[in-house]
């Protein structure tokens, strides 16, 4: 796992051992960032909600995003994120939050709005629907902002998202991994 482009290009990143997380593969991450490259350059603030190793937020920062919040509830993940942030020299451009996703969203409510939000929770959970619902309810997505979801359960997630005030603006498939891109309705 490495940073693909930008100021930290080529830096290899630490990842978590075991099966508790599954880092976004470099080829998927590269495709994702090619799709959102203009959004990243214009992004003032980014949220990596289930950060794991922090690779998505780090890639966004490396490519020009101004600031990122990285959230994970795992002690091991937080330690890996800290190592990756230090290794890529991005310490001044981010804040690490050790808490669950709902605590993070509640803490950020009324403080800022995000241009990009990455949601890559453990598969086979309802965390995507709950996260997106709270993001919209708490008004955390900027007017032109995007939410990017990584999942292997596209049909279930798309069905759950119908109940939330968001548009699916793009959908990409990479084998069993699906990327769903959302923006605000209206």
C-alpha cells in the first residue's frame, strides 16, 4: 500500500495486521482519485470516517486537499494512522479522532462541512446507511460535497440510500468492490 500521487507520492504506508480491516487496493484507490481529482484539488476539508490506515485521507492530502479528519475507534488503527501521517509529513494538515463514527459526527456537527467524505466501514453492517443519514441530518456535507462509499453489497446499500436525501451521482465496479458516489439532493 502506497501513496499514488502528490506531495507524498511513493511513500509506502503501514497497514493493520489481521482481518479486521481491508485497505482499499492501490488500483481501486488510483481509479477513485482519478475520478475525483478536481474535487480533491478544490477540497478544503475531508473526512475519512472509518479510516483504518488513513490511506484515503492521506492520498487526498497528498493531492492537494487542505485538511482532513481521520476517525477510527480501534487503538491499533489509530497507532497505524499516526505512523502513516508522520511518515508522509502531513501532521499539520489533519486531526485524528479516536472514537466511533457517531461520536465523530456528533463532535463535528455545527463545526464544519466537508467537501469529501470517505465511508469504508466493515462490510455486512448497516454503518453506511447510518453514517450517511447522520451526515445529512447534521448538515456535514458541503453544498457541492461528495460522499464516496466502498462496499461489496451494492444492491443492499443502494436500496437503503433511497430513504435518505442524497443522489447517487456515479457508481463504479472493480470486481467485488463497488464505489458509490453521492451528493446532496436539491
